[in-house]
């Protein structure tokens, strides 16, 4: 059994657009955390296993995972996919590496911040212009909401990684918040 729910645990429509947390229930899923009843209760809150993923389901039942809950940016009550921002920016020539994180904002709760490692340090201006054009094009095409576009693009020498080489968004948020 698979469903998408909002923050109030209401099931979302299978319209291929409305996003929420992916929840599952099946007899072969893990039943509990060993010797941790509090974590088990949180994992199975509402009778479904909370995957920690964000996504949507279309009318045919196809699931598209768009982000992780811990990485989604909550801006003005809307969810912004950090993965969508990173995917778009990483397609730009001259972008070696990119990370999108939410940073505190007094009006909106959070706003997206795009961190970019440029292939050539002397090329920041051209890369930033190209990234902004890509975001504008995506908004015009209806592929990205206007409010999802990062106001700030910050060039950095490197992006923090975990021990297994993944972008360490927890560290980035703590350093930049």
C-alpha cells in the first residue's frame, strides 16, 4: 500500500503534481527498530512506514520521488525540491558541483540558497548568468515555480561531503544558517 500525505497526514491526490511524504505499508517491511520503541512509533506513525522521501503519484499509480524530507526547502508554506534546483543548475556548462539548501528567512521561513563550485574560478559571472537564465526559462516553461528560484547564488571553493562522498546538507545548513 503506497500513499502520499501532507504534513497533517491527509492523503494527497494521485494527480502527478501534488507532493507530500511517501508512506508505505506491506508485510515484508521492517516492523521495528531493535530496542527503540520511540523510533519505531515515529517510523510507523499513522499505521504506515514513513520513508522520509517526498514525491507524487500519477493517476496510473507511478511514483516519482522528488527529494528527501530532511532536504526539502519549506518556503512560504510550499515545498521546494533541492534536487530539482541542483539538477537544473548542474546542467550548466562551467558548474562543477552544486548544492541547494534552505536558509532561515524571517518572512518565508526558509529561502533556497544555491552553492556552486565553478570549474573555473575566473568564470563566476558567466556561470551565474547562465544559471539564472536556466531558472528563468524553467519558470516560463512551467517546470519550476517562481518562488522556488534562489535569490542568492553563492560561489564556494568546495561543498562539504559525508564520509561516503554525498553532499552533507546538514553541515552546510549549520554553517550557513
